[in-house]
């Protein structure tokens, strides 16, 4: 999954950057900061949102994965559960029932 | 025999200019005196020695006089036997190579007038390229503007190699003018000899000059693509004359491969170089550097991937083939009509205005 479709470089080692485009020679526009990843080996660029390559989007793509920020507990309950016992307070004493 | 090419548009004919003395009637008083007092006459290009076998096909060399030197020879050797519908004259002459840009401009001007008077006026099948002083884009544009109203001039003729790589912005006024007037820019196998024709210095033999010119064309083409000329002038077409096609696949493959890696440097190149090539570049069909087995030509063309690429040409009077076999053996039948006429009509908008 961490492979460039060109020659298999670890894409996660690539630079996360923006998209350079141009309306006419000599002019540069940098947009979409943080949405493009450049392969560390040969510089192929991929759209992080869609997985499409910039050079040949219909044929060269990486697999995109949905990403979201969410609290851990809402995603999955952990496997480890500590033993619990009922506890109450009686006249300044903590009474543990065993 | 001639039925094969009847009605063809021959995109590469080279009328022979005898020399500067033949231009005296077309020069103003100043330049007439300069040329005469210096005894300046012969400005042949080093790639085309007039007596070399390559320069003139044997049966096209007249018993007396200059090969390709007059309209009768053109009619008898090309227009009649090939049944040519339209022929485009591309003068090979050393004037654009002169370091003196004013003299170059005067001689280019006179050459274009000579072509109009001595050739175009005498046969309405003929069209021509505008010879321009390439070392001065400003003067080159002046000549394009002067000649453009004459619709028989259908393209801008440039040396294949001159002072700068063609894509450099200093040359853009020429491309702007060509696009605006609906004229392709054509590159000839001709050099101003400012530099050695190889990246490793001077070759020894004429064969090296001619074989190496495929590399010169690639350097110029890559410069035009990388500098963004086709992005800036999207209607511009580039015609490579005498370029052959054998080098094209590796050029497209390598260009596209490196573009994928390096395109951020040239973001105006917003499509791969192979796509730009297919849209903008046309190549004359003679000489064809086809595979030895004619059956392989279809595969080569398939790899290049453009039915619009090839333009019919005899390259008269250069020695490229025998008889009237100007169409390369193995050319797929479905391309025959495109190569003979349709591709040229699509490349040269001015040809459609007065199509015979």
C-alpha cells in the first residue's frame, strides 16, 4: 500500500507539497498546499485526496484511503478490561465489597 | 504511374537560386552596390554542396545550367510526372546565416521577391515559404508582415540551426506573427554554423552532418516544447522538412518520462510532450528513414500515434528515391490520401483559400 506505481518507492517518504501550475510561460501559481505528495525517487506527483497522478490521472493512480479525525473510543473498544468492584463511602470510610 | 500521386500537395520543393547576382534586380541601390563591389555571389549552405550526389538526383541534373534552376525543370521533373496539385517552394539559401543582419534581411527580402516573380507568378500551382533573417527576430517579423498579404506565401522558413535554441523567448515575435497570419513555421536541414552540429564537436564527413541533423531537430523541438511556445501559441504548427521519423518514438518516450518527473520546473507544459508533438508537429515524407522491411513502417507509425503527421514531399531536386516512388513503401493504404493532401490542407490554412 505504501508503494509508488512507477517503481515501488515508499510514497510516505515523499514530500507533501502543493500544485504548481502556470497560465503562461514564466508565470507560476502554487495552489492546494499540502494536497500533493511527490514520490521521493522520481518526483511523480499524486493528489492525496483522490490518489490520481498529475502526469496521467486516468491511468496512473495510487489507492486512496478515507481519512478522518475521531475519538478513539468511537472507533473501537480496546480488548483489555480491568476488574471492577462496587465502592461506596460510609461515615468517612471507603468500603470495598469483595 | 503518376495516378498514385495525382493531385498531391508537394510540401518540399527547392528551387535553386543562382546566387546573389540573380537578386540584383530585387535589391535597392545600396545593397546592389555592396553586393557588386564585394563580388558576393555564392551563398550555398554547407550541408548542400551543389555537385554532391545527395544534392541533386542524377536524372534531375540538366545537361547544362543549374539543377532545379528554372520552372521548366520543375514542371518536367515533378509537376507533370507526379500530377502535383500544389507545390510549396522552400528556397535553400545562405542569406539568413549571414552575421550582418541588415544584409541578411535585404537578401531574404530579395529572395522572396525573386520567388514570387520568377516562380509563383508563372504557375498558379505554386506556393512558397517566406525566407526570414532568423538572427534578428525584429527584422524577421518585418519580412513576414511585408509578405503575409500575398496569400501564396504559406509558411515561415527557418534554418534548422542558428544562433539560439528556437524556443527562447527572444524568438517569440516570429512565432506570434506566424500564428497570427495562419502560417506554420518550417525548419530546414540548414545551419547558420554558429556551433558544431554535435554536442561533442565538429564531425569530419558530410554523412555525419546529415545523420546528426536528426539530433538538431530534436534539440529545437524540445526547446520549443519546454519553453512553452506551443502553450503560448496554441494554433502554431511546426513543419520539420527532411527530418525523417525514425527518431520520433524515442524522443516521445524519453520526453514524456522526464516530464513526469520534472514537470514542476515547466508547469506551462501542461500535457505530456508526446501529446504536444501530435498536435503541433508535421514531418515531410522525404527522406523517410523507415525500417528496412516496409512491413514494419505501419508499426512505427502506430507507435508515433498520429495520422496527421506526414506531409507528401518529393524534396526536389535532392536524391531520395527513383522514378515517382515518393510515397514510402509500406505506407498504410488508409493514410495515403491523408499524406497526399488532407494533412497538408489541415496544416496550411492558406492552401484551402485557392485550392485547385
